[in-house]
């Protein structure tokens, strides 16, 4: 099951900018993209590498524990956020 990043949020504490991204565009193209409101990064190299590690973990779990009736599971939401340091945090909405 692929990890699908649908939007990017500014890493700056004082900024609440969030934007949807084109999921057909490779995520690495967004590394270093500046926030249009404050100029901070919307995706750091560290956060990108964390997403890649999550992808590897998901692929490993898929291969170890195949799901019977996989067609019934189309999406699993993971309420986390990355803040530019490559660490995972519970999403703050």
C-alpha cells in the first residue's frame, strides 16, 4: 500500500499555510519549496527521508502480512505530521 502525501504544511510554528499537492508529481520535487506566506520550507530533506522510510515499512508489512480481501481496504489514514526535523508527531488540527 503506497504512502500518499496529499498536502504540505509550513514548518514554521507561527504559520498556518497548508496546500494540496499534485499526487502525480514525485514528492522529491517539493523538497525545499518555500511557503508563499513566510518563506519557510514546506518539505525538508529530513521529512522526505522519513516519508521514504514509512513507505519502505509499509511495503515490508504488506509483504509479511498479506491482507485477505485487500479490495475492502482502500485507505488507512495516519494522523501524523512532520515538522522539518524528520521526526513524526501526532497531527495537531
